[in-house]
C-alpha cells in the first residue's frame, strides 16, 4: 500500500517556473448575478450580462468605441486639467489627489470630449468617467463641455453628454456649482443654433449633474436600472422618514414618471442614436 504514495519517477511534477498563470483580466464576473464570462464575450456584448441583463459600468473610451462609426474619433481638449484655486486639503491636498488619480486612471479629469461620426453624420460626445473622483463635476468638466458645444455649433452637428457622476466636486466648492449654470447657458446657445442635444444618463447620475444639464436634453435617455437622482435613496428615506417605493430612482421609475423619453440597452445604443438623429434631420 505504501508504494501507492511513493513517486516512482522523478520529474513528473511541474516546476513553479513552468506553471502557466491565467492572464489577469481574462475572466470577469457579473457584479449582479456573479456569472463568470470571458473578457472577450463581455466585450462583444458591450459589457452587458446576457444572463441578468446587468449593465456593468464602463468609461468614456468604451462608449466612444461603441458609438462612433468604426470606433474612430478625435479627442477635444485632451490636456485640460484642474487647478487648485481654493488650496483645498482634507485627508490629502487636492493637487496630490489629482496627481494620484491621473496616474491611476490615465485620465486628465472626469470627462472626455470627442468628435466623430454616427451613421456618417458628424457627432460630438462628452462622456464622464466615474473612476476619476466619482465622475465629479469640477471646473474642467464645465469648460470641456462648453468648448465641445462651441465646436458642435461651429460644425453644425448634434451633441450628446453621457452622464455618470456623483455630483459636484467638493474640493472646488462654488467653482463646481458654477458649472451647472455655465453648461446650461451653453446648451441654450446650442438650442438657438437649432442643433439637437441628447442627454444619456447612466449609472449613477446624481447631484448637481442631475439637477442641471443631465435633464435638459431635447431627448433624455438612459440605460436600464441606472440610479438617477439628486440625493441618494438612503438620504431621501432618512429625510422623509418613510419607506421608498420599489425601484425608486431607477431609470425605469424615472421613465414612468415622465422624466425620460426612452431606455435603451447598450448593445442597441448606436443604432437607436442613429435613428434619433435621422428624426432630427427629417
């Protein structure tokens, strides 16, 4: 019996050096139903789980690749970064927080703007990145959106904002809140030029972004089951002292109460946008 547990030949085990590790990022788990997918399968389905239809959070680059024809675009004002007018410091200095976040994400700020084509028509998109300080609205966000609107007016094309934000950036205080009026005013200029503005709300869209330009679209659309709110559900519940309705502040709830025009699943986003833009041209 002891011979069963003895190694009859040397070298039959795999050395540590010869072991092949699974490449990092090859498999990804749905954050809702925990189903495991290959990264390629998830990419092919636009980062949407085909079991539970959960839409994983994605960034500006993924939206640009998804929406623009052949994924081709020109980024606008790519090097614009925030200053520190208030010399803000909490657990760390604001300038240090910016540098650390830029290094970690490869982004300059919480929004990127780009010009490309959708169904052959010029189109400009401002897309937020939640990975950069929670997609918070600072002075750079307002300035980049304003410049993108100016470019849309110049080339006479439609404009879209993809919102994904925790709201105002507290490190910029009043400078952050000023962006609500600034962007809203610029959207007024876009309207005067008779150019369409599409507001696309994704998970989460909250705070000052929701309270201003995210709800000002000629068409307001959203992804399924996205949190859309000014204050979060917990804050609302504590304030009013009552239980909230089922699905409160989801995109479906917001649609039912008349604040959205339609909800679109991400794999159908590009074709739906193309159709909407054709309606504006007709």
